[in-house]
């Protein structure tokens, strides 16, 4: 990370959740999720996340995951292929933590299928 990275997060102490739009809170929480889940994406040790981000940012992110679902024709066709093969599937299954939506989930195999198209 560039040297200013921790400084920018430190500046977040000067802000409240109300200073950011729903979309901006989602983006900030997305950065936090990347640090938690992507290999090698750990923030510098001195990075500080504001408390409101863990609540208001998380809630905004989960609301987006739940409410802003787009199912394309390609998703629908792929689900029909799984149906024809006798493979049980669920479209837009939300993970237990509410932070991610899987395009197609194959519960018998515990496999998520992401479809770009």
C-alpha cells in the first residue's frame, strides 16, 4: 500500500456515517471486506477502521447485497442447464454473513458459481 493509505484511514476519524452516501458507505465497507478476505490484501498494521463503518457500512453493504440483485438471461439459462442435469441450484443465494450473493449456488456440492454475462 502507498504510505498515505494508513493516513487516509486515520482521517476517517473526523467523519461520521452521515457524511457519506449509502453508496459511499458500501464502497468503504467493501475495502474492509477485501482486507479480510483477499490473500495479500491486508491493510498496514496502523490502519484504523471507524466504529460506524463496522455497523452503518456493514448494514449498507448487506442491504445492497440483498436488494440490488440482477439476474441476467445468462444466469437464468445456466440455472436451467443445472435443472436439466438434475442438479439442485439456488439463484442469488446470500452467504450466511449477508455480505455476498452467489449467482448460482449448488447446495449438494457446497459450490458457488459466478457467471459473468
